[in-house]
């Protein structure tokens, strides 16, 4: 019982000390102001281009970048889809015992899959391409796989 009480008191002291350090920290004050800066930057996607903002940004950073929010969303969605396709193909290649999948690199861009590396036979090239083409979201498969038979 004494150990439990001692541990509770020690934890309480540590908690109060950590709380006081956190709330006195100057970095915490900056976090709130940074949040405002981030939301201001994010807002630049939606606002009109103003001459004064362009001048200030050029002075501060040396460049000005603006983009449409829809383009940002489409870019993120496309990259997510490409990563999903690549992962699905790699998983299926690994589960196929007759394909030397460790020698195959898979890259996906906009539904276009590129298979590169080395395999042991032409049959493996055909199987790898078939697996890639059967994956949802794949539009086209380009194979640069090289056949190097085992010696």
C-alpha cells in the first residue's frame, strides 16, 4: 500500500511539473502563431493574386507559387492510387511462387505500370505482366524485364 501511495504522489508531482513546463514554454506560444501562418498559407490556394502579397512573398522567399485546390486534391488522389496499385502488384508477385519477384521493380504513374529488373525466363515476364494487367486501376504495362537464366 505504501508503494502504491508513493508511486501515486511521485506521478502527481511529475505531472504537475510537466504541466508547468509545457505551459511556460516559449515554443508553445510560437505553435499558436505558426498555426495562423499555416492557415494563411493554405488560404493562398483559394484567394486571388494580389500585387502586394506577390511583392512581399518575393522579398521574403524569392519565388511565388499558386495553384488551384482541385489540382492539389487530384495530385494527392492520383499518387495514392499509384501507391495502392504498386503495392497490390508487389504483393501478388510475392505470392506467386513461379516468379522471381525479388528481382522485379514496380513503378506506377497515372495507371501506367513499369516492370524492370531481371527474371529467369520469358514465362516469368509473361506472368509478371499478366499479374500487373489484372490489377484494378492499371491502364498499361511496360516491361523492361531482362531474362537471365540461372546458371
